[in-house]
């Protein structure tokens, strides 16, 4: 690839693209909802939310100066992120709190990029984040899911036209915003039935002496506020 080609690619990434029609934005939202609401579909698509969840743990662990040992993603849509460092303190608290908030906050950031017309930047940013996460994956299923996700973003950004890129980008962001809400409801249900004793909320309760229920309230607040704010950005209202 020559200098001119590299410059053209860079201009595409940092430049802006025209806003898609409102009907396309609304349609991608409906499709995203259909990927989140039905249980049999959610059992498959939840893998994407798990990638964001565990990626959130990993990213914040690194930002807090912890040593990231590795990330595992499992076929039952669960995951595990292991980091080393002080077993208490602000860094550990923020690392534990990052999982359930990451999908919604990523969706909110994506909605801001799309509202500003940076569709290609969103797609390439996703590729970069997934490539960085791939370096820390420690099991075969995790490698497969991250490679498939990153490959999808790359192929759409490289091979398709503006309309298809816009549809894919809006669909991905709607999915993160909507998909960030359901796991919090699922966690609440598990805890009500006496399950998930080592959930993020329970770990945070042990770290801070703040009841797990209050951490659930925080997770709900982040997810719902991100959905409302991000949805307004996407719809331009």
C-alpha cells in the first residue's frame, strides 16, 4: 500500500460520513431489539455482550495499573477476567464495577460517534479494541468469538459502501445499548433465587461494604441512562 492509499484510508477514518435516513436508524433499532428480547436468540447474541463485559474488566484493570493475566469467554456466554494487584482499593473496585457497565458505556460512546458522523471511525475503533483484546484471550472459544466479531467489523468497514457501513454501525450500537440492560435484570433474578453468590455486585459489596443491591441500582442507572441518552443521539432528538 503506497503513501497515497494510506492517506486515503486515514482520511476515511477521521472524516465524517453522511447521516443515514431516519427509517434506517429506526429499523436497526428494531432488529437489535429482536436480537436481545427473544430468549433463544439472546442465548447466541449474548456472546457479544460478554465480549464487552469482560473487555471492560480488562481495560479498567490495565488503566488502574493492575496486571492483566488473561480473559476467557465460554460457550454458555459466561466469561472470566483475571488480573493481579492489590485485592482491595479503588483499582479493584473500579475493575469489578466495569463489567456490567461496559456494554452500555461503549454503546453510549458509539452513539456519540455516530451522531457526529464518524461511522468509519466507529467501525475501525471496534476492530482496534477487539484486536487488543484478542492478545489477552486464553481459550479457543474466546479466540473464535473475538476473531469472528473483529472480522465482521473489518470486512464491513473495508468492503462495503456507506449505507451498509451505517446500517452495521447503528445496529451494533443499538445492540450494545439494549443488550447492556438485560444482563442486569438477569443478575437480579439470579440473586433473588439465591444464585450468583460471586457476582460482580456481590464482590463489590465485599470490597466496599455497600450492599450488592445498591450496586445493582448503579448498574441499572448506567444501563438505562445510556439507553435513553444514546437512543436520543441515534435518533437525533
